[in-house]
C-alpha cells in the first residue's frame, strides 16, 4: 500500500476505511460489480470471462509508474 499514494500509504489509510464504497486497507477483497472491494471485476468481464480488472486501491494522486511497477513485480515477476 505504501506505493499507492505519494505519502507512503498515509492517505490510503485514511481513505480506505471500508465505508463509503471503499474496501478496507487491512484486507484484500475482490468481487463482480461491487464498489466496496479492492479489485472490482466488471459484470461484462465476468460474463465474457475476458477483459480488464479495476484496482480500486491507488489514490487519485498516486504515481502511475510506481503503481504499475509494483503490480508488475508482484503479479508477473513474483517478487
């Protein structure tokens, strides 16, 4: 989470409370067409079994390069 906002995770701790259509920063969750999860799977993607996922954790002021870097490292490179 520290890579998902420029304050090292402090902003996300305040934002991701689990209330107001956000997931809690303390737990990972995913779901179809749900706005209160970490990773949202659009309904059409679930039906067609292909498409994109929405990572709802990065703050609006995140560095997109830092977020992409950490996603690739953890998902693709397993590091």
